[in-house]
C-alpha cells in the first residue's frame, strides 16, 4: 500500500507547488512526462494485480487460433490484439506492454493538451481510473473516447464518430458516448431541462421495458449484455455494498464535483470549452440516476462521461486567483485521496490492487 501513498503524496506536492508558484512550462513538461512514463511502466510490469486478471490471463494463454479467440466472445478489437500478440510471443507481459502503448499516449497527451494544471488532473485520474495502471479492455475504449474530446471541441464530427467506432471494438458500453458530441454545443433552455427531468423519471419507472426493447433492437452483444445486467441486477459483484448504498454514495460523490462544476459554468459561460465539457459531464449524473437503480454494473456506462472531470478540474482551477487556487487544490486533493483510500485501497476490490506485485518480485 505504501507505493500508492507515495504516489499520491508526490502528485499532491506537485499540484500544490504548481498552483502557488506555477512551475515553468519546460520543467512542468519534464515532470509530467516522467510521471506518465512511471505509470506506463507500472501498467505492464505488474503481475497478478488488477481486476479481472485471471480471466484476461487465461484468455490470452489458453487460446491459439483466431477462431479460438473469437469463440471467447470478447469484442473484436480486444480479440485481435490478443491474437496478434500471440503470433509474436506467448509472454503475457508483452501483451500488457502492447495495450499500454495504446492507452497512455491517447490519455496522457489529451490531459497535457487541455489541462493547464496537469498534476491536479492526474490526482483525479488516480482516483477515477487508478491512473490507468490496472487497465482492462474498457480502459482502451475510454482512452479512445477521451482522445476524441478534441474532435468534439473542434466540431469535427466524422473524426469523432470514427474514434467512437474504433472504441466500440474494445467495449460495447462506450456506445452511450455518442450523445457527447451534441450535448457539448447544446443550449440549456428551460424547455430542454424540463424534458430531461421528465425523461429521467420516465426511464426510471419503465427502465426494464426500455432496456429490453433496446437490447432486442440492437441485438448481438448488446442484447446479451443488457439481459445479463437485468438478470443479475440485485448482485453487488464483490463490491460489498447494496444498490441503495451505491446510489447514495455515488450521488454524494458526483454531486460534490457537480456543485463545483456548476459554479464554474455559471461564472465562465463565455469559456466555450469549459462550459461545453461541464454540460457533457452533467450527463454522467443523469445516466447514473437512470441506470444504477436497475443494476450496479451499469454504473460503468457513465464512465466515459465521468472521466471528462479530469480535464474540467484542471481547466477550472485556472479560473481562480492564486490564493483560492491553493485552498481548492489542498481541499480537493485531500478529498480525492480519502476517496481513493476508502474506495480502492480498502474497498471491496482492494485485494486486486494491494499489494502491488510485479514480474520482478
């Protein structure tokens, strides 16, 4: 566990220093690259660490032909990477290395491009996604959609949809991110907000029927996954909390950031990028309210929206004067570390991350 505490303290110190003295851009870039490379190496030298380790390890080791890989029913992109690496090497660490070479350039280049305070953004990345160290196939899809934010901002529709299509080859749940392109530029009128509230209430009441109909319409892997989510909706999937507790805790955590983001939105409506990303992020809470009462695993459908807070937190920090910036950085860093400690290091899946084991020892 010590390594996670040291990482958190390292990022916390840099975020505080950058918020007060504003580290020179050249030095900031050097430190950012160093941290990124450190996380990148941690992601592929790990061993028997991370969620779903056994299933992914067996998938790679126990299949050899394209048909054998295909029969395992993972998305075609993830299947293709496993099959391709298998033709070169039987070493699972080489597969982890290959996948990490997709995730880290996409994710970390986007943080650097849009976040004026990248170390602060990395603290939130550690909280939300363990800094992508323990990636699964969903992480690949999320990194692609995170990268596609530049095409939302630049209003390059076809490039965005190409990214989304590519992301779908690694995790089908990423399809919900299709709305992000339109929400970003949407004008928030009273009529639209009313329709949204009514829609959330209606979906919550008729969720099972709506999802079943959607699954039957889309067919294939979508139908199979929706059916499983509905069938096992009451299970906690090792998280050790009930649906009701997950709804309460998730709402409190999201409202904490949403309150700050709404404040930023009201004060900075002229900032097109910040206000647009906040509108997209807000849809994360809408999805959460609609889907979690149905099934706990459905929370992951909101991940593609929630990860945008990594950029918003960095951009938003630049809107405050130095004195306020320090206070906000300090308070939010403590809050995020406590959540990271309680959720990751001592939560239901803590055994998947603690201790951190590597191929060396």
